[in-house]
């Protein structure tokens, strides 16, 4: 299989994305230890989102040489798998919240639901990324 310049550029871009994601996640983690990150929390991607993006890039980079459609398909698959796992966890935590409220444990129910909004936003970001990759793949 021949590696085209497009493949090299795509792999280089993914490598840069991986490095930037790791560096940004580290910077967010370090800064959160030294000051209130309220504003940063509003504008920065979540650490989970950065980790998901970095892991998707790693899977593609570790996949070996592939054609562009194969790389796109693998990237979409990685996003779908991460989204599936996230939504399965969300369903489990929602079920726990329902069982707790049925048992009269309001605090436990709310505790089980905390951060569900963030998880759903992350899942939506993965969905949008997969759809964007699909649309980009069809356009080329």
C-alpha cells in the first residue's frame, strides 16, 4: 500500500491534535489546582472530551497505514464507541437515580444524576464529530 501525501498530512494533523489535547488537558489540570477555574470551565472543553479526542487520534495513528476512507471510518467508529460507552453509563446512572427516588432517597437520586448534563453534552460532541467526519469523507 502506498502512503500518499494526504495520508501523511492527515497523520501529522492527528499527531498534532493528540499532542495539543494532551497539553491542554495537562494545562487545565494544573491551572485548576492553583486558582478558581469558573471561567475556564465555561470556555474550555472538558477533560473527558479532550481525552476522548486524544484516544480517537491515538487509535487512528496506531492503526497503521490506511487509505483515507479507512481512516475516516475508523475515526467515526472510535467516536461512536466512545459515545456508546458514555450513554450506557448515563443510562445506568439514571436507573440508579430512579431506584433511589422510588425508595424515597432524594439526595441519593440527585447525586446519581450529577454531571449527567456534562456527559450528555460530551456524547453530543462525539455525535457531531462523527457526522462531520462522515460529511467530510463524502465531500472528498
